[in-house]
C-alpha cells in the first residue's frame, strides 16, 4: 500500500515533503482517502498531519488592508458612510463609517446606519468576534452577510475600523413604527406577505 505514495515522489524527484503536499492536494480533489491512509505509516508521509495550515495573513498592515477592502466592497460604506453612494465612493477614509442621518423607514419603524467607529470603540476584538458572528439587527442592515463572513474577515474589519479610530457623533436613534421620521429617509412599501405555499408547490 505504501507504494501508492512512492511513485509520486519518484516521478517528481522532489523532496519527501512535496510528496505529502501533493497527497494533501489530491485529497482535496477527492482522490481516495485510502491513498493518504496508505502513506501515513511511512516516515516521510507522517508530515501529512503536521503540515503547516494554509498561509494566513498575520501582518498587521495586511489585515488592516483586507478590512478596508471588505468595507469597501461588501457595502458597509454604502449605508454607514454618509454621502458615499451619492459621491460614487469618493469619500475620504477619515469620513468612513461615521454613521448616516439617512433613515430607512418601513414596517419595522425607522433605522439609521450606526456610527461603527463609535460602536466598536469599547469592544475588544474577542467581543467583536463573538458579537459579529451572532449579529442580529433590524432591517435594512444585512446582518446575515456579516454572520456569514469568516472569522478572519470579521477580524480584519475590526482591525480596520480600530485603525480609523473613534470619531463623529452617534447616528439618529431608531424610531418605532408609526412615527414619521424627519427627512432624509427612504420609505419601503413592501408587498403583502405571500399566502402559505400550497403543499408540494414551489
Ligand atoms: C443596506 C444598508 C446597510 C449595509 C449595506 C450595511 N449596514 Fe450595517 N446597519 C445598517 C442599519 C440601518 C443599521 C441599524 C440597524 C438597527 O437599528 O437595528 C446597521 C447596523 C449595523 C451594526 C449594529 C450596530 C448596532 O448599533 O447595533 C453593525 C455591527 C453593522 N451594521 C455593521 C455593518 C458592516 C460590517 C457592514 C458591511 C459588511 C454593514 N453593516 C453593511 C445598514 C447597513
């Protein structure tokens, strides 16, 4: 069985570790796990289990840059930075994520995109990671998108926001349904909830 490993090594003529890496790769390609298991007893392939994890971004500047990229491309600025969409994203970073006076009015009342720089100010990284993994907000915040982000990406956002530092004022307070907000605000008039789907329907 160990022969399953050796031909690979001989063909490439490379170091034993290359063999292990190739096997690791092949495993991901759904090649039989048996091949890997067969290789494990041989000394050179014991490294399969001790291989370094995939490279992670550990450099602080890179983490912060990743956070900036995510904030820029995941839409956080669209709502949490006043005037961002109107100016086609041409807003100085110093003004990013300071919250917005633009209300989102709907059946839930009126919500305002939070000043994230103040919101994260007193949160430790560990607190943010726990909080953001379980984030639940009112509409129109896509809390589900943040919950789906990897821990690394949520950490990068945290580091980026911390790098900007706290600034600005809190966004206007949430208004319950039935209260007309002052301008500017969007009103969402939603269709009636559909009737329960018929059994077997799509
Ligand atoms: C479509 C607009 C929109 C987008 C896009 C958006 N947000 Fe929000 N966000 C809001 C609104 C509005 C609220 C306030 C919700 C509420 O009152 O419960 C909010 C609240 C939050 C909160 C909770 C703050 C609190 O006060 O409890 C966090 C954290 C947050 N947003 C982070 C993000 C991040 C990170 C992104 C980008 C990945 C993002 N948001 C994208 C509109 C948006």
